[in-house]
C-alpha cells in the first residue's frame, strides 16, 4: 500500500496516503482488537512510520522544488552568457547569478545528504516493507540525478561564458586602437581579468563534485590564454601580430628584455659549471695527495728492502769462512755415511 | 646576414617627401648594370617607408626579399635595408647608433635641409661594412655569443677534467699496488736476512 505512493516528488500525496491508511485501519481495527497492545504499538509505530515517511517525502518534495528553481536560474544565466555583444557585457549580473546558483546547489547538496541519512536511519530502525525502502532509495536517486544534471548544465554554461569572453577579447583587440595599450601593459591589464575570471570560476571549484576536474581545467586555460601570466615565458609575446606598430615597439623591447634574461641565465649556468669544475678539481687534488703518499710508502719500503738485501749480501760475502766450516761438517757427515755403507 | 643600404632621412611631418641626409649602400653583389637602378630603388623605398613611419616609432616592412627597418626619432629617420636573416633587434640598435652618431657629428643642422645631400658620410659607409655581422651592432648579441663560446669551452674543460680524474684513479690503484708489492719485498728481504745464520 505504501509502495503505491507515486514517485513524483512534486506533488505531496501524503494526505491521500494518510486517508487511505486510516480507512484501511478502520477496516482492520475491529479484527485487530484482539491484541490491543500490539495493535497500539503497531498503530503508534505505523503513525510514526507515517510521520517519518511524510517527513521524508516533504523534504524530498522541497528538494525537488529547489532543484527546479535552480535550473530555471541556470537557464537565465545561460541566456545571459550567450549574448555576445562586445560592449554590453552583463558581467556583474552574470557573476551575481553564478554566486547565487552556486550557493543554491551547495545547499541542495547538503539537503540531499541529509535526506539520504534520514532514509538510511529509517531503513535501519524499523522493519519497513521492502517496497518502502526501494521507494525511498529510488526517490533519493532521482533527486541526486537531477542535481547532477543541474550541476553539469552549470558547468557547461561556465564553459560557454569563458569562450565568449575569449571571443570578446579577440574582437576588442582587432577593432579598437585601445587594444594596443592593453597589450603594452599586459601584466597590468589582463592579469586582473584573469584573476577576476579565476575568482568567479574557482569559486565553484570546491563544491562541484562532478565537474571539479573540468572547472580546474577552465581556470589554468583562462590564465594561459591571457598570455601574460608570469608563469609563461616572455618569448610567447613575440608571437603577437606584428602588423601594428605599437606591438612591434613592444616586441622590440620585449626581445631585448628576453635577450637580457638569456644572458643572465647563461651567466648563472656558467657560474654553476665553474663551481662544479672547482669541486671536481679539489676532489682530484685529494686523489693526487693519496697517490703521493702511496709512492712515498713504496719508496720507504724499497729502501728498507734494499738495505736488508745489502746487509744480507754483506753477511753472505763476509761469511765465507763460516760456510767453509759448514761444508767441512757436511763432508764429514758424507764420509761417515760412506763408511757405514761401505 | 647582409645589410644592403643605410639611409638617414629627415622626415617632415607627413606633408612633403623626406629629405635624404646620408646614404650608404653596398651594391657590390649586383651586376654592374643593375647597380644604379638598385640605388634608385633604395632611395625610393627608403623615402616611402620613412614618410610612413610616425615619430618615435619603429617599423619593419617586408619588401620583396629585403626587410626594411625604419626608426623615426623626432623627425630624424634612419632606414636600413637588411635581408631576412638579420635579427630585428640588432637592426634597430644599429639604427639607434647611426642616429646618435649623426646627431653628434651634425648637430641640428639637418633640420634646415631642404634637398637631398649628396656628400657621402664616411661613418655611414664604414658602419655599413662593420655591421654586416649583426653581433657588432648589438652588444647583447655579442655578449650572448661569447658566453655561448665560453660555455662550450667549459664543457670541453669539464670533459677533460673528468678524463684526468679517471687517469688519477688508475694511478692511485697502481701506486697502491706498488706500495703493497714493495712492502712484501721488504718483508721477504727481512725474512731472508733474519734466518741466515746457518747458511
């Protein structure tokens, strides 16, 4: 019976549901009077059930309504962003709308999370029928899907907005002579633009769970196309158009500045090379000292050995009479041997 | 990397044709019969570009196979005809130098010039010859080039130092082996010397 509650979150059919239940209960009540306590408890719990479920449905319907309103605002924002006239840029309104939509979506996110918690708590504490739990799960899923769709649309609108702004910038550079001034002070002019765009687009960054990756892609891309963020090399600015005079003046100055930077970096590299050279040479100096010590040791050893050998030679040469004595002893032994054999 | 001509003109503010104050051109690589027409061409294009260059502006125009660089400084304009390989920055620093030199040597007399002066200015001709190499004109380029050469030399030095290190290592090995061997030799000699009493 409760499963037959419609899945539409707009229309609150709780009243009908309650009436049906009342009528059914009246029909069951006489039969269930046998177990009054259990019935009372069932009644109470069923009433609680009803209240809980009605609360669930209330919140679900509120969320659905809010999602609807948000998507309406989003369509208005999309229309505003689509307007590509160069001079009539409703930046202020677009930014306000963006902020408002972002807040709403974050509020809807939290409300949906609460709803989910409520549903899980309901499913946990009471023995609802399987259909009830399926229904509540389905309702929550539907709401989540719609919120995600809205978020995706929001992200698309932001993408379109940045593209339009880029087109504006290009057109402005082409048409107005003030464009040259803007390009002469690229650091001053375009940085605030990039910072502003980054501020407006990085604000949606923290909360968007499905679109965070693409929003973060938007921000560095916007800064990159500004061509003047300090992260990029200045050599990129040489690629600007050179048919105009003032950019050529800039290019000349910038090329000089770039050449200076190159010279400075080359000098730094040379410095490091020299340092490495000095380190290597000092290490090798140590090795050379070791070699020297080894050679000295060798010299000492060889001299000692030579003196020993010289002494030996002396002893050998001066010991001749001792040797003769030994030989005589040997010959004596030989004689004795011969005598024994023969 | 070739400069074909250098011109100094006085640019009247957009009313009349610019007046040529000095002219130096190097037409040696053209055939003999083309030289005069090339000179005319240089004069004409130089006048046109100079008249179209607003004051305090630099401009580079591509004309057939030449790049024409013009720098207009308060009515005194320097124009240079270079080929495509000549770096733009060096070209403009060269024009700067030419203008400085001209103002130093001629002062303000040029402002009253009404017709093309035909006397050659030796500085310009020798500048034309000297600055065929863009490094001469642009100090930055020269410094960069020298730094690059130094870096190459240093790389070679480091390579040779590494080789020296290897040789030193092998020397260390050999010398330590030698000292070991000599030590063994010494011990052996001492041993033979100690127990020789019987023999």
